[in-house]
């Protein structure tokens, strides 16, 4: 015993004796430092001596009757090191933490292969074959390639289980009531120009219109935690994806009917009318430029041009029970004005140089033979009236939700966009090295699981996924073999305060199993 520090020994699963220094605070005991694990009495004596030295140096009140600790003799420590050999370095700590996080997300009942494939999207995204190699290199975890591929094809059988786990995690761990959910769509293209049964060219958000792609729809909570996804053929119009996913989500959550928040691409009379008929409330972005000239004139006349000014307009002529809320923003006006002036100048320059064939917004065809293209003054005037104005369409009455709250909920859509950015960058959902529909769906399900784990940690810690990964990767283990006995000893790098704080916030112990 050294003041408030205690040395304890613990038997490990491998049969070794772990030597630890713990700190007593009243009736509570907290882990302070892991000294090492001993497999022989000789090793245990050396570790106990080191533990006593550590306790003596770190206790608040030194022992008045401290024993004299033996100095390592020239015949002891050098002899130990002379027979020690570093045979490998692993990152088991990072894997144990991520597996613990997967269990926190309700994925613990899945085969560990699926969890390893998902956590590798966080550690180092790669093809499935490369991933299997990295699992063995980093964690000494080995899977047979043929077996792994056969099991991967069966993963889609667990999609309902995985998404139910996501919904339950949001409910239990994040107290999510699903009064609001966010929906958005992205596209993922393939490094090929050949179409297959599922990947086809379509409207590409990556500016790759000639390459085959898939369309992915994603539902998240307001905080950005993913709860459901679906994969569609590459030529599917994104506006046609929402209702199928929303209805499937409704089946999973039960009686709760959340308000659906989506961007302007989801805005179609059919979509909104079907949501209305199904009893859903919605908030979607509006494409003001596509509205009637009379409606634009009404906005121009009645919406004050002061920062954050907003006004609600009846939109029932387009969709039953719908209203459009318009907001003016000084910052948006400055941005729109810069872009507007640039487009006007480009159009005028092209006309002056007689190069109207090149794309320009304010250039239109003329009926005159000697002047085939002219400047579109009507479009210029219409566009100028909407500078700084953003529209939002909803069927929620103002007495139920204020205009400001409608706009606030819509702005939460950046969480879905951030989730897509994470899946495309941090998790590298593409390139996709699969061709068949089942394999593509399985790949996206792996990415969905990785997104669940990543967003869970981000929400709990307030750190970026990249920062979390860096902190976990700093803690590695050295595998040292005693060449006399053949025994392998594992020494782990001490965790930092930030890492310990990270573990505490996500609810994982300092030594996750």
C-alpha cells in the first residue's frame, strides 16, 4: 500500500497475472496504470517491483516506512532484454473499442465478420479482399476469403435486424421520439461505362452522367443518426424514392407518424399529395424559380427585404392544405447577387462575342433570322425578384408550428448531407467493387453499419470521426516473445486523457473485451 494507491494482481483469460496500480477514493476504486502481465514467478517479481516504484512516485503522501526497493542488477534486466524479441505490433485496442461501439448500436448479435467489415470502413476502407488482409495485419484476425464472400452475400437477410437495431438505439440511447425525421438522396457511380442489372446511368450528383450509378436514400434523426436506407437503380428519379422508404420506416416505428423533412428535389405535387393522403406532415424545400410569375410577383410585393423577414403564403392552388413560407436573408442576398451579376455578365459577353451557343442562363433563342440568340430580360427580372429569398413548403398549420420553427427544422437537413459526406469520404462507400444487385446491397449495408457506429461516436463525443480514429490508432500493442520459454508478452501503449474521455462518453470501459 502506498498512501491512496494500491497494487493489485488479476488473473487474465490467458492464464497470466496482470499487475495494476489502482487509486482509492473513498469507497470508489479507479484504474490508474497497467504495469504488465506475467507468466512466470520471476516476471511477476519484476512487475511487482516496478509497480511499487510507480506507486511510491505517484502517491500524494509517501510512506514514512517505505521499503528499500531493489535496484535492477546488471545480471537481471539486461538478461531479460537479451532474451526478448519484438515480433509484432497490433491495434487490438481500436478493434475492441469499435466492437464495443457496435454492441452499443445493437449489432452485437451479428456474426463478427460483419462487424469487422463495418469497423474497417472506419479504420481503412478498402476492397473486401484487401480488408481481409488488413484485419489479419492490424488485429491478427483471420477469415478465409471464400467463406467471407459467401457470408457477405447473406448479409442482406439481416437488413431488417440492422435497421431495427438502429431505430432502437435512437430510441433508447438518444431518447429519440421520431417526431421529425430527415430524408435525402445521393448517387454513387461506378468506375466503369458498362451497365449491369442494377447500376445504370442517371442524373448524377457527382457530375458523372455517362457512368452507371446507384441511387441511395437515407433517413436520419434530427441529430444525423441513420435509421433506415434503401438502394435504387441508377436511373431512378430521386423524387420517386421517398415514399417507399418512408412507408417502410413507418412499419418499423409503429403508430408514430413523424414529420418528413426533405430538400427541394423531393418537391412534387404527387409526393406531397400522397404524404397528405397518408396522414403525414412534411417540410420540403421549394424551387421558387419554377413557380408561377404571379406568385413570384406576390412574394416580391409583400415580403420585406430585411434580414430574417418571413411570410407565409397560401399554396393550396398547387397542393391541398399546403403553405409556402418565404424568408429573406442578407447573407443569402449577397451570395445570390454575386452569382446573378456573374451570370448576367457572362451572357452579355457571349452575345457580344457572338458565341451564344455556349451555355449561359440569360441567353435565349430569338425568332429573328439575323439574330438567333438574344438576352432574356424577362428571366433576368424574374430572377432578380427572388435574390436572397428561400422558400419552404409545408402542410403544418401556423397555429401548430411557427414559421421560424418550420425553417429551423428544415435546416437540420445538413445532418443528412453530412452523413452522406461521411459515407463518401471517411467510409469511402465508393469505389464499389461489385456487380450483382445482392452484392451491391450488402456493400451498402456494411457502409450503413459503419455509418451507425461513426455517427454514434460523433454524437456522443462531439469529435469528428477522423479525430476519433486517430486517437484509437495511437494505442497499439507490442508483442514481445521470451526466446527462452517461447511465451509471448503483450504490452499496450498507455491511453491518453483524451482517449479515456472518449471511452467514457461512448460508455465503453477502459479495457473493452
